C-alpha cells in the first residue's frame, strides 16, 4: 500500500483544522489565528520573490495597502458587501505591479530593493492626496454594518485560511514545475540561466506580479476585517519587516521556513504581551535578540539547520538527479 506523502498529509490536516477551528476556539482565538494566517501567506509570498526568484523587495507594503484601499473604496462606492469586490484587490495590485516592472526591473540587487521601497512611499503619498480616500483621517467600511458579527468573523477567518493554505500549496506546486525550476535557476545564476534559454525577465515578472496580487488580496481581507483603513497603517513598513523577519528566522528559500518563522514571531509576541504582560517594545527587543542568535547559530534559518542535521524532509521542493546522469561514467 502506497504511503501518503508528507505534503498531502500536511495540507489535508491544515484544511481539517481550519474547518474545525470555530468550534474549539473563542472569538479571541479566531481573531489571532486570522492575523497569523494572513501573515503566513504574506511571508510565503515574500519568500517566493526573494528566496526562490532572487528579488529582495522592501516595498510589498505598497500592495498590502493598495489592496485594502481598493476593497474598502469599491465596497463603499458601489454600496455592496465587501466580499463582492474583494477580487478587485489582487487584480488592481497585479496590474500596478505589472506596470511598475517597466521601471523597477531595470535595477538589480540593492538598487531594486531601495527602488521598491521608494515606489511604495510614492504610492502612499498619492493615495493620501487622492480625493475620496479620506486623506489623513482614513476610510471606514460602511457596507459591513448589515453583516452579522459572528458570520463576518468566521467568514473572514476561513478566507484567511484559504489564502494561507492556497498560497503555501500553490508555491509548493509552482516550485516543482518547470516554471519554478526556471525561477530557481534565475536566482542562482542569471547569466547561466540565460545561456540555457531561460527567460529571466518573464520568470521575474510572473513572480513579482503573483506576489503583488497575493499581498493585495491579504491586505484587502485584513482591512476589510478591521473595518477601517488609513495611509499610515496601510503602507506601514512594518508589514514587510515582519515578512522578512519570519522568512530569515524560519529559513530562506524553503516552504517550511515561513511556517516555522510565523510560529516563532507570534509566539514571542503573545508571550511578552499577554503571558508576561510586558507592554511597549519588549517583544520587539526579544524578536531582535532571537534574530541575532539565529543568524549566529543557524545563518540559513531554523528549518534548514534542523533539516540538514536530522535529515528530515517535509515540504521539500528539491529534485532528484535522474539516474542516467547521476551514476558515474566508467
């Protein structure tokens, strides 16, 4: 009898846990896991861009904020439930990202990273100045008033679970496809990838637009649930800082890394703010300490450190070399 693969067991277990969560957790637990799931999805997307394609972006908060504003503005403008206009968030963010590549993809390495940050700040200023978007005071989601609170809470949670699970599963499938192999080759050596026929621009374009669309969807759901949005919170640099911390701590360029990094990130935050009742920036100090220690002891992240020493394979996307090429020539 053929054994079930670890990825299949993992995704099936995740789906079952998400479906059962409302019956074993209270509203507080649902709200916390809603935040955790969205951050996991965004961390996986940042890892897709940086860890698997080699594009280190410091401006993904642009799409988180743009997705939030798109959802709330469209719901208020058309006077419909935010769920009807939520698909606009990834579409608009994907379009904005596609247009921005005309400028951003002319840059490399640190120049690209800084340019994405500058682009995000420019977009934030434009949104702040745009009439009808609330300026400094922000916008309130008016059309959610008629939705039952419990229904609203659970629906948002299940959407967040679908985004997190779909993002993780989608990246896993992508990285095991020919397109994913092309992205990995671009990350490892752009010149060598070009020499064997890999379209570098196309691979980066697909990864960047997909990441922007996913972050836009996550941002739309996050601010839809908050019922309120401002430029300060929407385009906050801390969105991308959290993504980077999670990926670096968990393991750069791995599916498992963001999962472990998300657990560490929220575990430390909840420990210091709730269990120890330490207010202020104490949990940030703890996160910084953990980051420094991890980089000293396990520079590649927690998961690669454990995997390489114990020989554990979980959601690995590595490919085995065909036997005909692997055996030595006699």
